[in-house]
C-alpha cells in the first residue's frame, strides 16, 4: 500500500477528533487524526502500544505520567499497552497514530466516558 499524502486523508469533526483509518490488520492499525483547537483524544489506558507523531499544528501530549506541552510537528508520543495516553490540540492539529494490536471497542470506553463528562483527563 502506498499513500501519496497522509494529510489529504485527514478529516476534522465539529465536536470531537476524527480518526481516519489508513491501514488495519490483526497486528496493527494506522490512522491519521484531525483535531480542531480545543479538541482532544482523552487520556485513556487501552491494551495496545501506540506511537503518535504530530504532523501539523500544536498539542499537549500525555504518555504515562509525562506531559509535553506545545508539542509541534515532529513531536512523538509512545505509550505501552495499559499506560495512560492522550492529546489535546492547542490549534488545528494533524497526527499520525500507529496502534499495535488494533484497539478494541472496549479499549475506548474511557474516551466515551470523558466525552460524556466533557473532560479530557
């Protein structure tokens, strides 16, 4: 599979981030994520390893007990399975995420709970 431009695949949601799948098999999933300023992938603890790279924009990254504020293009987040991870966009942001193995629906229960409460942490 070849993708000429990941940025051309990104979508932005009005209320929440949008994750567009680029590739998925039983071992991993690759997604491009679009976030408007103030939107977040709430801090959660899924059972997969993840690497997220900021391609464009600026965000706060959370990995375990570490925070990286104002992370810009080239910044990278790695979180092992079960470890806290999340990000909150300071401005319109595009990120690339690789999760191994692909997260299940249950892995995103915490994300839904944060959305219901209007929180990201």
